[in-house]
C-alpha cells in the first residue's frame, strides 16, 4: 500500500508541480529540489534541476533571503498559481 502511494506521488509529480501544496509559501530552490529528490527517491543534478524549474517560469523570485544556511543567503521563491494553472491545462510534463 505504501509503495502504491509512492508510485502515485511520482506519477502526479510528473504532471503537476506538487510542491505548491507541500512547501511553505516562500522556499528556496534547494528546498524544492530536496522535495523532488524525496519523491523520486534519487539524487537530482542541481544545475539541471535549477535550469528545468526556472525554464517553466512558474516561480516568482522575491527580495527575501533565507540566511539560515550561509551569510550570503539564498533567495526565496513563491509559486505563481496562474502560470501553473495555464501549464497544467496545456499538459505540463515536469519530469526531472
């Protein structure tokens, strides 16, 4: 039953940016990547993941930074629901 649920989550993750429901309102790209690595149960190449997620144009970069990991800090992002809805209607393929 658990394996079935994991498989369903993997399938859903390919067609919807499910992080929209699983992450806080503001998050870093590494946090988003960690979520997808957990779902897919494998490591993802950081550069390719970043390139893929940014190319979808569903994230809005904020002026806020998460400085818990370093002095410089990482920019926080939020999901753009309107753009996500458009991509879902077009048949989004979010396989990373």
